[in-house]
């Protein structure tokens, strides 16, 4: 029997490898990397982490057949040609139809495949389905209910049957704007070793922009030096650094954005967790343990942290599993537009978007609020077709996998479906100005909706509400905003729609 280790299952501590199986097959397939115009740091991260894991396994006595092939199927076929009739075992991949595709590949090459439970998540599909079909008693996905159930199941931050501190969710204490003068600690950087340097050179030579897609291949030129953890040892070091230096401030400033400040007090370990280098349980438990021993870690920091990993991350995985394949192509609002070019280049006078795209270009990362309230919010109100923005996130972010981006972007970001959020996250410059220092350095005027230099977010926001009045006015959560829309006369509304059209024209021509 051979354990098939996929690129996002790099663990010896969970799954079949934890049971002592000595033989391993890993396939490094180039074709996967050409499906989208992936950020070079993302490709480097995945391939370097795989090669480091291969070496770690060999150092600990495993026999690793590491195949470097064009397609994944080729890697499996050549392995089976050398090991006829081999029985493979693999953890269930979270991607839609992943297990079925693996069965097809292995069985058509003459092998057999046993797909076992994926132990890299806290909640199993069966447990989620039992809860959803039984206890939730609700036909909608409700994160809050799921999260409370998980707190009870895990016992994290519980005081008997009640949440510590008396409240389940301290989200309203996670929204302080940050002082631009506040010094945030620099996160650790992990300079490339020889293995990573080899991958970096290979990625640069192999994926030079000649992607076989209609995306903007090569757009990610000149990122900053690669710094992501690629081994478990590095990831554990980064976790310790977060707990010591950033956990305390994580809560209050979780939603804050600052010009030129990419890391703030965030964990920055979603790439390592999504690759399997760290288990979410050990990350959460380490943070809780830290908070127990320190007076300076407020409850809103540790609760917000637990909510992200125990609640939201698991909820996204299960939502994706249940709602695919419809979720991937959902377009509830019939949004028709292509993604503006500046998502690739960062070339726009909108200071907020220019800064966050620059951060993505440099290192394939921003925290969740720029993703939701800048990049997705703009796409939502502009009317970008959901699959376009989902593909962009998938290609651009180092922690993005299809199961991660699809519910987050299509479901929550651009309201392609209402199965997991009851309202679109549309916002004007007012929100962005409240949560950041971007507007003071911007050529656009945050208080203007129409006219010269009016902030594009404002006209797009009202235009969005106007265009979707029929479906959104009755929405409990966003409906009350229509009181403001009602106070605008026909002339004002026409000016708003004209300005929104102008913004789309300017974006298409690269002049926004
Ligand atoms: S004025 Fe508008 S475009 Fe400029 S930074 Fe503020 S929200 Fe962004």
C-alpha cells in the first residue's frame, strides 16, 4: 500500500501517514500550474512545500516516489507502471469531485484507490450533515448557529454551557480603526533556502507569462522576495511569533486597513494551514493557551481568532461541499462585466484599491477586509461576473484553493448566491474611510457621489442599490438603506447611474 500525498495534505501527524505507512507517492504536475495565471509566490509556496515535505519524509524513513510530470495522471500512471497493481490510499480532497477524479485516474491506470476521511479539518462532512439536517432546524446556512455548535462541541472558550464572558460573538469589538502612527510588529520572514531557490528559478523560467488562458498571464511581475513558511518547522515558528507579538492586538484591529501596512496583527498562516503544514486545532489551541497565560490578550482577540478558524473556515469548507457545482457559476444578480484590468496591474487612481492590489502583486496576500470590502465590494457594485473575480482570487492569493475562494468570493463577496449570506456586502467610501486611512491620500473625493473626482465607490454603491431595488428593497438587512435612495430625486438618480456608467468606461480603458 502506498499513501498518495496531495499538495495540500502535507502532514505526517494526521491521516494515513500517521499510521506509519512507509511508502509514499507524490506528484508534482506542471499542468495544474498553467490552469490560471497564478502568482509566482503561490506556485513557489506549493511546490517548495511539497519538495521540503518529500525530504522530511525521506529523512524519517519513508520511501517517497516523487514524480515530476506534466499532468497528474502521468505521475500516477508512471508510478503504477513501476509498481503494478499498487493500492493507493489518500485523504479525501476538499475540491469538488476531487475523489471521483482521483478514482478515475488511478483505476484507469490499473491501480486501486482507497479514499479516507480528510483529517485536516475540525468537522467531518457526516457530522456537519447531521447537525445541519437535524439540530440546525433551518434550511439556510447560518454561520452563527454553526459557530455556537462548534464552540459547544470543542469546548473552546466555554464556561460550562455558556460562552466565556457571556457573549458568543464579539464581532462588534473587532472593528476599531487603527492609528496610522501605531507601530505594528514585523512578521517573521523565511528566506528561501536552496530548495526554494531552485523552485523560484524554475517557476520564473517555466511560468513566464505564456499562460494558455485568456487571463492576464505575467501580470505578477516583480514581486518582493519570497518570505512564506514552507516547512512545518517554519510554520510553527511563525505561529509562536504571532502568539507572542500579534495575538493581543488581533481582536480590536481585525478589520482595520492602513496604507502600506499589509500584515497588521494578522496570523498570516492561512497558506500553511491550507497546505496541511499546521492543523487548525493546534493553531487554535496554541492561541487559547497563550491567552490563558497573559493578561494583555483581551477576550475579543482570542474569540475573534477562534471564530475565524473554528467557525468561518470550517463553515466555508462544508458550504462549498454541499453547494457545488451550482455555487461555482452562481450569478444571482446577473452581473455581466469583465474584471477591470487594474486588478492585475494596480494602475488606478483609487488609492485604496491601488494599495491592496500592490500588496497582492508583492506577496499574493491581503487580510480578509481588503478582500471583502475593497476588492469584492468594488466587483459587486461594478457588476463583475462572479466567476471572473473568483478566478482572479484563486490565481492571485497564496492561500487560495477552489474550496476556499468559491464560497467566500461568490457567496459572500459578490452575492452570487444567497445561500450563505442574507445580504450583499456593498459599501460606499464612508465605510472605507472609517476603517482605513486611504481616503486622505486619494485623488478622489470621498464625500462626493457625482461630479468631478467623485469617489467611484459612492456612485457604484447607489447605482447598485438602484439597479437591484426590486430584489433588495425587501431584504431585512439592506432594505432600510432604501430610505436614503427614496430621498433622491429622479435627476440625482440619473446622475448616479450616468456616473456609474462613466466609471465602467474609465475602468475598461484603464483610466480610472
Ligand atoms: S476616496 Fe474612494 S477611491 Fe479614494 S481611497 Fe477613499 S474609498 Fe478609495
